[in-house]
């Protein structure tokens, strides 16, 4: 069944009709980059993998194939502070962790760590960055996607108490489930923070900005058009 948001998308991005995604799809961009790094011998960690909502709720098969790392590498482990991770179909092993404790993995376990829209929720970047570095093999990759701390959506989100987020998201993203909404703190999602906690003497930093299509638009054509205009007018530092 076609969702209202799909119909709205096709007005500005007619290419959605050929494959189910836009030319500015951030998920396609992010996971294409990850797939380019994968090797069959790798052990991969999905850090903050949740229940794997996009693998079960999405309707674009091409996108699902890109996001599915299980079967492409030796092993995928998904971990999260939420027990919803135990429902994640995209991993060979599922682990519940605690936010204030060391990760339950040995040093140098992973060749690649994926963290998709998680860094904005991390309250203790010092602990997390140290732990990710510890469990990563020498020469390994940390691939993280996170909204810019200074983008419009992040700025608005910071003005709204976390307890109100679900009620608002029901209106702007009706398909979003409450189980997929988590408190945001915005301590690890700008270039300065990334450089601070993943310093040049330990990491080669390939961070870049990507302007995806609007995600929050109340299923309204007018709001979608307004968000496109705002994105176009927004300075690069806020994207």
C-alpha cells in the first residue's frame, strides 16, 4: 500500500517510482558506504541496533538489502541498552548492554562498528568513545550517522523536553513507533565533538555532511515544500 508520504515524495522526487528511494536518500548513502567497506571475514557490531525497525517496517527492498549486513560478513552482533534489540532480525548475536558500563566484548573484537542515529543519544561520549576504540581491531572502521547538532531539527528538538518527543513524532512521523524513540542529548554529533573524542592521533576522520530529503513534514505537501526551502537556505555549517 502506498503511504501518503510516498505520494508527497514523488512530487519533488519522481525517481521514487523507480526503486522506492530518492536521489537524496540518506540511508542509501550511508549503507552504500558501509557495503563498500565490507569483507566476508569481518566481525561487525551494530552499536545501538534497536529492534532493527527499518529491516522489518520499511517497504523498499533495495534499501533493506543494503542495510542487511548479516550474511555478508562472518558475524554481526547487535547491542543496545533497550531489550528491543532481542527482536533484531539483522544480527547473528543479540546483546543487551548498560549505558554506564563497559561493553561486554574483548579488546579488538570488531573489524567494523556501525552506529546509525545513535551518537545523538550518547550521554557519556568519553566512556563510549574509549570503549568503541578498545573493542575495534587496529585498522578497523567506525561508521556513524547522526544529525548535525546545529541543524534545524536538532535545534528544535533541544527546545522540547524529551518527554514530549513521542507525542510530536506521532504527528510528524505517524509511522514511527514509541519503541523506536529515545532521549536525545546531542553531545557527540558535531565535528568538534567527533574530533575531540575520536582524535587524529588514533583515527583517520572521514566525516562529511550529507543533505538528505526532509523526514519531518506532518505528511503535508506544504510543509514538505517549506522544509526543502529551509534546507536550501540553511548554511552548510548547519547541515
